[in-house]
């Protein structure tokens, strides 16, 4: 079977690869298991030195890797370069802080001393999506490698060149042979990988539907999982908010990465007294976003990653309008080659409409008008997802109270939800479980072991 790399801006074929067969998969698993057994005994200082070298390789190849991300999934080139930078920054963060985050914790008992120690689980299967093809891997791999784990990467099949380039980064940085390997395989092979005794745990970033399947497979094998799944993040704008600032931030929150991120803001819950002002400012800013060639540094909205994703998004727009929402701008696929869809703003969106109830994975924003903070919170939580949320208000004390009521893994007040290597990242409800990044992220794939030592008495 063949895996194709397609340029979503032109629909041209970039490359094709034969899938890895059973013998290649078995050899990769055997090599990873062997390499990880040695890696876990490698001093932490050497493991963190590898992370620093990975960061150096990423920075040195920044332009090439950014062009590859743009070519395979259509991300605007400026954002692709920033993605590579963030991978390097995260590797450097864990290189600097792994020792303190993994340090033994002494506990004094009545008749002895105990230590709580962190030991690696083994080889982790990373099932990763296409929308941030470098970042999704390195945000997992940096802490996992620091902790002494190995990795097998099963990447999305529309970014095979990115998957292979990640392997090159690790090789060029001097990672032990076999410790991390990208496999080009079809989806059914994932179940076989999960069931294999040489895989100790699984991390997946992807849709809620795929997450449920992988969770079931890993659960049957009694293997640890971290799942970062879908999102329909609310962006609450209260009546006292700075409307121009909120609208400008909302455009960034919605349209970064052409709206193709689980943590993009998707539902804008705006207090009625300022709703028209916000909607007008938001629409004007969305219409001003440069659309077109993602290799042009000025472009903010490139193509969507695949034709079927664009078609599904357009269907959601049509169903939402048919249910009574108002189309303020956009709403039709851009003609010509490539999978382009313009920035689209839907107003007067209500619960029960597609753009409110479903995750819209693309450049479409849904504005819902609310009576006040209480209704905004109620509608924010009227979703199966719980990844991130933003609250805009001048009353920070009120924002803190609201944050406590919102079902989400992160709430940003007067800011745009984003991941940061210093902070845990993940969701609740059908947005998944477990955490990446922060102190919590490095401890997800460790065995937290109790070591109890009885003191000898003369």
C-alpha cells in the first residue's frame, strides 16, 4: 500500500511512500525496546543534553522544517516557523527543569525512610495528528525522553514527510539508534502496536471518536493512556469587556492555523449590550485577514489540510444558516485549486445549530448573544467538550468566579488560550484525560514508585 503526500494549496502530489510491512514494524519495536532499556540507565544529564541538541538541530533547520509543514498541511509559513521554534523551546525547558521535576521525594515514616521515585514506563506509542505535525510530537517527546522513555511515532498519513523529518532531527541530534522511530503504517496497525508487549503506554492527539477507539484498545491491554481530543472552546465576552481588544484577540483565537486546532476558540458568547459592536469589529478583522498562498509570509489563511475536511466544514455552515443563523461574511469555498475556505462568521448562532453543537475544525466562527455572565457560563458548558476557555472582562474577581464554574482544562482571562511548556495542558469530558507539558506532563509516563528502607538498629 502507498501513502501519499499532497500539497493542500495546489493539490499536487509531493511524494509517495510504501507502508512499513510487518517485518519492519517488528524490527522497529525490537530496536526501540532494546534502546530504551539502555536509555533508562543513562544519566539524566546525558538525557537532557540530547534535548538541548534536539533544540539546536530544530533551530538550525527551522526554515526547511517550516517549509515542509506548510507544504504538507497548508499552515501559513510564519506560523509553521513559530511551531518549530516552540518545539525547540520546549526541549530546552525540559532540559533545564527535568532534574527538579523528576527528583526523588523523601518521606519519613515511623520506623524508616521512604523515597518516592520516578522511573520510565518504557516505549510509548505516539499517535499524532496532522495539524501541528512537529509540535504534537515534541511536546510529548521532550518530557518523555527526559524521563527515560522511548517512542514509536504513528503520524497522520497526510504528513509522512514531516514524520520522517522528525526521525532525521532525532538522528542528527545523536539520539540512540532505535530509541525513537517513525513508522509509516495504515490505521489498522495501531491496534496491533497497542497490543504488543513492547509498547508500555499510548499517547494520542486527535478526534474524540478516534480517542474512544484507542482508549478501548489500550484499556483492553491495561496500558496507560494520555488522550488530547476535540474541543469546542467558548470565548466569553462580558458587557464590561474592552470590545476592540476582545475582538482582535478573538480573531487570533479562532483563525490561527486556519482554525484547525482543538484549542482554537470556536463559540463566541457575547453579552447582548455589546454584541453588535463585537460582531462588527470581529467580522471586519476577519475579512482583513490575507487569504491565499501559505508560502507567502503575509498570508494568514492558507488552505485547509484536506478536501473532505473543507467539505465537512461547509456542510456545517450550510446547516447552521438553514437553522436560522446569520452569515456575516464568507460561507463559500474559494474556487480554484487547493482546499481553501475563507474566514467565515456566523451570528445569532443558538444551541441546537451545527456550529454550536459540533466542533468546527476550520476558519468558521459562531457568535451567540447572551443576556449576561450567568447565561454565558451555562452555554459555555453546554457541550461535550472541555478543553480550554477564555473570559473577557475588566472585573478580574468575577472572572475568577466564572473560571471555577467552567468545565475546561484551562481558562484564560483577557487572553488567548495557548499551550506553554511550563503549564499543564489537557481537557475534561470528551476532550480527553491526562496532561501534557508542565510538571504533570513529564510524570505521565513514569512509574511513581515507593522505595521503603527500614533502618537497621544496633
